[in-house]
């Protein structure tokens, strides 16, 4: 007699109230999960839950809308890694940025989770930016927050700004610069507007950003 294949751990855990991962499974596979609340509720099990989060992220079928959890389990796993600032999870988050659809929920969640880490992951992000030039603006937004006030990071961000041709990317990188180092960014952007030809619309937007920054109303 051939033994039936064991169901995946999440299906076992959700049915068994005595399972160690029962509560974690209900949270992670629910349609909506409050990441901060889940982080507190599962704090005592952190060391047990983290490998479980990795297992979820390493299971491609769980990303599908037709999957158990409606495709939200990986999104919630990413959010929890961010709340707990799990640096061991960074390679998986970077993989999602490289490989997943940039409009997907898990891609957005990965950006926010990386922004919750600390400056020690900046070099990994810079390496990813070199490998993936099409994603450099997205990566710059993360690096800008993690390296806030760092002169070397600001210089790198200036270089990214100068390479942008698309108006939306020009404006977005201007915002990133202002959030990273407001005073230096104002000076840099004013100089760039003198040196380069931008559309009237782009100039108006950047001038508006600078006005808000000078008035001390810029939210970084």
C-alpha cells in the first residue's frame, strides 16, 4: 500500500489547533493581516516562524490568486520579515525585486520591507542596481531612505537623477534626493534646472518641491 503524500504544513497547521504554527498560519493565509499586530502576536515564536516565512516565499504556487490564501501568504510573509527586520530574509526580498512583476503586491511589500531594514544592506542594494539598471529608480528610493544624510549616498543619488530621461523618473528621483538630504538637494536641483532643459511641467513640479522644502513642509 502506497502512503498518501503528506499535505503541506500550512494545510496541516490551519486544521490542527494544537499545531505550533496554527496561529501563524491563520494570520499569514488570511485575506488581510495587520503586520504590526501579527509581529507582536507571534513575537514569542519568532525563531520558529521565520523559517516558515522562508518556506512560504520559496513556494511558487502560493503566489497565485488561485492558491490557498488567495496569493496573499507571500505578501504577508514579506511584511512580517520587514516588521521583524529579518536580515536573513534580504536575499529573498531582493530576488522578488529582480524577478517579480513590479506592479504586484508582493513586489510593493518587498520594497517597504527593505526600507524597514538598516543601512547594512545598502551595498547589496547598490549591487542589485548595477545588475538591474531598469530597476535603479526603485532601488534608489530604498537606498535614499536607508542612507539618509550620508554624503556618499547622496552623491550616488545625484548621479541617478542625472541619468533619468523619463519625466516621471526625473521627478521621483528629485523627491528621493529631497528626502535623503533636503538642503543639499535644494542646491543641487536648482543647479540642475539651470544646466539642463526640462519640460515646463517638470520644472514646475520640481520648483514646487523646492518651495515646499524651503517652507519646512517637506515630509521625508
